[in-house]
């Protein structure tokens, strides 16, 4: 079945013994479940019988979300977590079981991911950095020393570099190293990491999956070989997503495929308008001919109903000769696009990476990575594309 079908039917309740079945999953708030027969409860707790005992061990609403995301990703097991960071932590701990305590990852990562990796260094899990878009350099780093797992993002933040995930996974297989993927930017609508050989993936469900700025959540998905350990970590560490947020996330995911088509169409329009504007120095969007990864995205990303590749909703651009004060003037002149952190919502929003998401990495390193003070990141929403572009243009002309 196709993604648009799975998004809707992946969480449909199964038919029970009653003549009727609800058409939407139940919001089951109970923290614990009691049994008529004590032996049944023990059997469920021991994993010998299907059922629920206690919310940290699983909940029917979260279970429905997990089914839905696993179906969309073509994965074997999913764990809904209380944030994207919790999902990423679980993903890394799952991958590192019985492996050397070291992670090879990209030089440009979501800001908080750096912080998590630094915390893990205190527990002797060492991190090395290389550029996954430079396959030879990445393989050289991989060959250099024992690597426990590889961590890559499907597309980077904020320059939207597209990771050649197929090549990375082929290389990783050759070295026997599991690959963990942060698929937040692309969602299962644009790409399915398991199809090209990834082992474990995660999403910040806060972003596109839930999509309406009302959920903090994450989901980790893995292949069968890692499923037992991932679920066991979930039970012991307690990162679980509560029923209400699971419910909202499922509701969001039903429209994820059509939202991603709109985000992609709108973002391409916005990127083209910005690229033509004299105050804009460069636009970073993989749908533009000027982007270094257009071909990689064309190879890896899905196509929409009209046959065009979907490049996603994230666009960043550099304002010509703008310092921080000028970028703030631009930001303050916006009337429709809101100034906020987060991304992937139905509404358009802008962030200034140098002072928010990437402020912790230091000015010099930021400049090396191409994240200057004049860089603006836009998460393009699903409002009318002309309205979004017009707002950005009027703010550029007022700043
Ligand atoms: C937001 C985000 C995260 C963290 O997710 P939270 O839900 O905020 O914990 C991780 N990776 C990427 C790429 C993100 O955008």
C-alpha cells in the first residue's frame, strides 16, 4: 500500500468481537490495567500474552501510533517517546548494544544532538565527526578506528544538505556498522531509510509528523534484529509518549502525505522567489539547480502525484551584506511568517540559526560550516504560497 493509505489506515482499530468497531483509535488514558485473573496479568507482564499492564510498558493509544509509524517506514518495531531527543537517545543506545562505544556522525547536526553526544562522552561514548556528503572522507573516518554506529540526518539543518543515505548504508554494511538515521526533515513521505539499508531511525514527532505545534514527541523505529532491546530500553528508561500526545500525533499523521506535498510545492515557490531577489545572496534548497545535492535528492526522495520530486519544506537563505541587526530588522518586519523555533508546522516560521539552534557551536566553527549571521531558515508552511513569498519580500524590502 502507498503512504497516503498507510497514514490513514495504519492506526485504524482492529475489528473486535462486537458488531461495531470505532473508526478512530481510542484515547486510553489509564496508567495501569487490572485483570480478572491474576495469572493473565503475570502472563502479559512476562510477554507471554498480548495486553497492557502499566503505561511505561505500553499503552493502547501509543501502540496504535507505533503501528502507524512502523507501517509508514516499513520498520518492524516502533517506540513512541516523549520528545525527539528521547527517541534519538533510545536509537543510539539500541544501536550501541554489544558494539564499541563510539559514534561516527556528521559535522553539521541539529544543535541539541551535539549536546546529547557531549553528554554521552561523559559516559565514555566517544564521537568522531566527518562529512557524509563526502563519501570518501566519511569512509576514511570509518576505517580509522572501531565505530559502534553511524548517525546521520537525512537532510541537514540549516543548509539542507542531503545525505547520500544509500551510499552511506552500503559502506556501513561493508564495515558491519549499524546506521542510525534522524529522518525528521524528510518524514516517511519523502524517503524511507530502511529501503536503502538503515538499521534504526527516529523522528522528532514535534515537527512534521504531528505538524500543528501542539505536541512534543518522538518516535524510534527499528528492524526486527534490534526490536527486543529497543523495547526493553523503553521499559527501563521510561521515555514513553503519553496517550494524549500519541493521539494528537496519529491524527496529524493522517494528513502527513498531503501536507508534505504542499510543504514541498510551497517551499520550491518560496525558494525561487527568494533566489530572484536582489537582496538575497544565496538560497539553500535542494529543489534548486544551484543546490549541490539536487541530484542526490532526485535519486532518494519520493515524487508527488504530478511526478515532480518532493524536496521538503525547509529553505534557508543568506541576506546580502546583512549583519545580525539587519537580520533582526527583517525578522521583525515579517507579518505572516512567525518568529519561532521548531519547524514542520502548518504555519510558516523563521529562525535565525546563528543565535538560536546553532549558537552553542562558536562563531569561528559556525563560519567554517557556512552558518553566518546573515543566514535565515524558513520552515515553509501550507498557507498560500504567494502570501508566504510576499511576506518575505516585503520584509526584505523594509529591513
Ligand atoms: C527538533 C529536532 C530534534 C529534537 O526533537 P524534540 O522533539 O525537540 O526533542 C532532533 N532532530 C531534528 C532534526 C530536529 O529538528
